[in-house]
């Protein structure tokens, strides 16, 4: 059997990983200068955290999460699966008997788990164990008719489906929810000034994989939490992001901004939008039709060519902002201008997560095809309160899609060598101890060194040094040993000299790659 990475996930190998490291390092350096510190977050969290913050009706939560129930009762879960599949019928006494036995078994195991404290004693679970017994007795009463059973079985299954065998957990599809959870959990509102945090790591979404879209992908993100919602903060967050892109030489990026209002003015706008969408319902595709009810704003995200002319005629949020939101948006534009930041306004930029309000922004970069957003972000006042924290804390942040940033940089020709600096070519068993010592001294001076474990022929040895991309080969043969010298060869041009150990260490240390 041959194992392969599963669909939508991939390995990042050297030398590409060196470029990743350089980019992540640049983020750390730039973010530090703006006062951000790193937060290291768990990879999994309660599913409910994402459902509440990102939103139940978003694609991310409703279709794309890797979620499971975490417990030590696999047999109970299997039993639940079997019960859910049964369609009991009075004229099949054997199947009825089995159904009954499985229900009894489920109930017994569920009670036992709760008693032992291994299955959570949630209100739903307590209700299920009390109600289930009565319901089972009812269904298997000798006087029960098929009709009554047909009525009762769906609610019985519904009850069993709601039973929580363990904690519902999910691989994180994004990290803003986790940052806010951590902020509340650690009472970070008592820290002086704004709380500024950044993170870098993998996120997980079950999306259809394509260029720039993966199921395990990476983000570098930053969040600012604090009592103020001043637009200068939004602008500074964007300034930091662009400073980072400049540091890694990303060219051709475009910043798009929008304001999606706050709870009150957005709600009124969404109703208006829904009304207009109802009028053109028949001309829309199935996804957009469904979104008229669930999330009309998401219709604006549609890329379907036939929907574009219709969308252009829809009401625009900018025309429906309340005074405070309109002023905040105007401030944002002034704050960007005073920082000389160029932007384009895009009234359709509503973003696919529910927690946003007012400022939303996205950055696109060249070389990415249809998945060209390298970064998305926005303001999320209200999320801290929604998750049980202080209502006074506001938030703004962004996340960069690291995979996409890499693709764009690589399309533009960025590479990074693994950076092998010295190949120590030794000849004759007697020279090996000196070669080992030399390699260690060079490594102590932070040079990257390759030392063959076994003696090689001269030609093969130098050819390997070349193929590994070493900058220098140090040649150590019996002649050199006798003379107390080393021969060092610069592989790019063949320049060669004989040096003592002290001279060699100095020469190689001074010619280190930056
Ligand atoms: P998001 O727009 O869902 O926002 O993701 C941010 C970025 O992650 C996207 O612009 C894209 O570059 C990258 N990304 C998303 N999904 C994938 C994927 N399947 N494959 C590759 N890259 C992907 C958020 O996640 C918010 N938490 C951002 C934020 C932080 N807002 C406020 N603070």
C-alpha cells in the first residue's frame, strides 16, 4: 500500500519551506514594530465557538467544518447510527425486536456514561434519558398501531440525534473566534492599552481543492482588541499589513474597502435587499435563491456571470448607512489618505463571516487566478460580547492566506536557497577526526555545513558539493593535514586558497550569506 497526502492537503518541502520561514519571520518583525505579540492557539475548539461567531448559515460553518464528537464511547455512537437508520414496521417482528433491544442498550449505556461523569450531564442529555424510556414503552406497547408508531419514531430519532455523547469539537476554520475566546478566558481587558495579538498556523475547511484553495491552509493574522472603535485603528491595521507586504516584496496588490454598517442600519438594509431580491428571484441561481432567506448579503458575493447585471441594480449599503457608520467610513478614508494608502471601494465586499460590522477589506494579488484574495479582514465590534466578554471591547483584524501569498511571490520569481554554505570534503581515514572538529566549529559560527559520513572519491565529493548548492568546499587531505592547512574552494568561480584553521574560520564567517 502506498500512502499519499489526502486530497486538499500538501507537504511544503525545502527549499520552498525556507521562503515560508522568511515570510513568517518578516511578519513577526513588522508586527512587533506595531506592538503586536504572538498568541499560540489550539488547533481545535468547541464547534459551538465557530457556529456562534462565524455564523451558522455561513458556508464555513454549515458545509466546511471538520467536526466530530469527542468521547470514549464508540459503541454508543455506532448504536446511535444503527438506530437512526431503522424504519420499524409492525409486520417485521424480528426487526422490531432488534430495534427494541438497541434502544434499551442505548439508554442503559447513556445512563451509565452520565453516572460515571464520562458523558456530559447537559440539559438535553438529562431530558433524553428521562423521556426516552417512556417513549420506548409507548412504541412497544402491544396496543400501538403502525400509524401511531410512524408518528412517534421521528421524534424519538430526533431526541437520540440530539444526545451529546461527548464534546462537539472542530478543527479551526479560522482563528479570530479563538483569539476572542482566549481574550475573554484570560481577562485580557484588564491589560493596559489595546490588546494586539498575531498568530500564524494552519486552518481547516472542507472546500473543493484548486489552485490557491486547500483543505489545510495557512494564515498569518492579527487582531486588535480594545475599548476604542476609532477609524485610525482600522487604518493602522491596514498600514501594518501593507508594510508587511512591502517587506516581502509583494507587488501589484490592490486594497479594496467597504463598510457594511452596524447592527441597526445593516438589518434595515438587509431587509430592503431581501425585498429587492424577492422581485428578481426567478432570474437567480439556486444558491442565491436560497440565500435570499438565509443570508441575502452573500448574494453580492456571487461570481455567476448571469447574475452580475442583476446585482448591479441592487440597493447599495453605502446609501443606507446610519450617520455614525457613514462618519466612521469617511474617517477611515481620511485616515488611509493621510497614510498615503491607495484603495478602491467595493460596495459588494461583504465577506463570508457573520461577525463583521462597519469596515471590511480585502487585498488581491497577481498570479493567483480566481482565488486571488491574499488577505481578508474587518471590524467585529460586538463579537467579544456575543461570546460572553465585556460589551465595551471592540475588535478589528485580518488574516493573510499564506499559501496564496507564497504562490504570488513565487510567480513573481521569489526563491530561497536552503543555504548550504560549506561542504567539508575529507580524504583518508586519518583526516576524519579533524574534519568532524572543523564541521563543529563552523556550525558553532552559524554556518550550514555538510560532512560526508564516509570517505568519497575526490571527483564525486566535489560534484556532490556542487549539486547540493554549497558555496564553499573545504578540502582536507593528508597533505593539508601534514601542512596544518585547509584548501578552500569557492564553488561559483573555482577560486581556491590554502588557509590555516584560524584564517579559514574567519574567511568563511565573513563570507556568510546574509
Ligand atoms: P477569510 O477571508 O475567511 O477571513 O480568510 C482570510 C484569507 O485566508 C483569505 O483571504 C485567503 O487568502 C485565505 N484562505 C481562506 N480559505 C482558504 C483556503 N481554503 N485555501 C487557501 N487559503 C484560504 C478569515 O479567516 C478571518 N478570520 C479574517 C479576520 C481576522 N477578520 C478579522 N480578523
